[in-house]
C-alpha cells in the first residue's frame, strides 16, 4: 500500500502541473471503488479550477475554487497519474479528468479497487478527517506526545506505528525501517518505552520518511509517481523484505516475524527486545551472515 512518501511524491509531481487548471469533463467507470461515486458530483465539478493540492496522512486533497475538495486515496494498488490523453487508458482505469489544457488527462487506475475518490464541501472535508480520528503528521508530531501515546497502550511498537490515530501516514514498510533506525524491537510494548527512546523514535521516523521522499518513494509492485515514474527507495531498504540477509550495521541475519497481522522485519542483534544484551556468543556467531570472500 502506498504510504506517506509515495503519496507525498504524487502530490509534489502533480501540484505545479495542475494548479489553475479548469476541469472540463470527468468520467467514472462502472465498477465501484471503495467509496461509491455519486453522479451528482459531475455537475458540481465541471468548470471548477484547481487551487491547491496537498496531503493529509495517506490522503490526497485537491482543493477547488469554490471551496470544494476532491479527496483521493490510493488504496493498495492505486495510481494517480497525469497522462497523454491521446494514449488509450490502461485496464482498471476508473476515473478520467480532462482540463482546459489539451493533451493531458488525470487518470486514476486501481487494479484491486480499494482506493477511492470523493467530493466534499470544505465543512464535509473537515468533518471527514475528524471522524476518521487521523493523528498528527510525523513531521509535526512531538516526541512528548508520541511518548504519552505509547505509555497509554500495551500494544507492541509495530502495531502502534501502524495506527493512523497515533501518527498519520506510516505503514508497514516505513514502520519497520524507522524501528530499525531507532534500534527498537518491534515487539516491545509501548508502555516500556522511555522518553529518550520516544525522542529517538520520532527522529528515526522523520529521517526515514525524508530519505524515502528524496528517492520518490518505494515501487515494489504497483506504485507510480504522478508522472508515471517509479520510486527508488526500495533499493535502500535496511530491513524491510531483507529476511536472511546481513544487517547493514552488524552483519547479523535480518529476521521476519508476523506482528499486527503484517510481515515484520528487524535485526535481532541491533534491535534487542530485552534491556540487556543477550548472552551466548556462539548462538550469535551461528546466526551471523558471513562476509563473502569470493564469487559464489
């Protein structure tokens, strides 16, 4: 599922290209997305100009000149791309938006149809995000607030970071990468985290997200940026998807377990579950991945 860096990349790609454009037509496919399109929305959109494009958590908010907003969610396989209108749309394209600038068309494609697009008034949009309980953005979340949220739960760190009510925009990939950066075990209970560790985790989340945004997000399967380009951060994963490979810090084998219903990757050596280092150096040597000394 596209997470904050992927959604932010789409917004940054499209924002300068869509600003000021007037919507001349909008077509929606017959197969419903997660939130069903209302036919009355078409008349409300024709003739409107785009005044802004932003992100809230994993949501894309397109503001219009009459204080309405088109709110997009990419779901698991969604792609929101500005394409050449002369090229036929790919299968599973569900929304096509034309503008007063000929030759380009905004297309929303979603193979699994877990994504959505909805039209809200300004008040409805505000109410929608309040009702969702969406937490603060990672870049504005204070370490003190994160600490208080962690102290209030016995859930493991991985589950807490996946909770959009705690911090908006994080998902499976960047939760694992941030916990590795902070050297915190994903199974640790939130209540066991110290204030100093909460500060470390907050810094790690921001560091990882900024790295990923700089690399245009991670393209593992379906994700594309707003101009149809793949992301590159998947080449720099430290732990996610790296089970059995050597840790970039200590050469210990990356482990994979299942937490909060999701595959979870971590380094058992760098991310200790207990407060004391585990004994038994022979066990560590058995699990450590050796350096390659020649061609395989």
